[in-house]
């Protein structure tokens, strides 16, 4: 697969950060964090997996201007990517804001 992007270093970066790294993190998450899959966790993991596959297919074939069904499927996949990113961002806010406050308090306390 890297032969397709061999002369395109920016596409290789997109492949790593958009496909390989999220897939690796998804496998680590499933292996170490989620022991039992409930319906909700299966839905979230499935949505992330669909987003990764859609991004990879878009990297290989590009945007579809000719076939309307494929362009609608790409728009649906982009909407899933956006909603998944917003969900993960809001979820991380619950952890990032308190950790930032604790770090700020520790850095600026000179005792």
C-alpha cells in the first residue's frame, strides 16, 4: 500500500495520522480498556472504524463527482467523522480541564 503513496510524502502523513495511528489506538482501546462490549461501546467503535475506512477509501479514490450515490455516502461518512470528533472532544474536555487546573495550581504554587 505504501507503494501507491511512495512519491507523495504528504499523503503518507495523511495515511499514518488518518488511518494507521487511529486504527492502532482503536486496537489498544479494545484490548486494554474495553473488556466487555456493550451496545453503546460497539456503536462508538463501529462508528470510528467506519470513519477510518471511509477516510482510507477517500485517500485512494478521491472525491466522487460522477456517481451521486457514492457522493452521498461520502457526505454521510464525513458527517460521522465530524460527529465522532465532536463526541471525543467533549469527552476529553471532562478530563483535560481538571488536569489543566491541577497542573496550573502545581506550577504556580511555590511552597
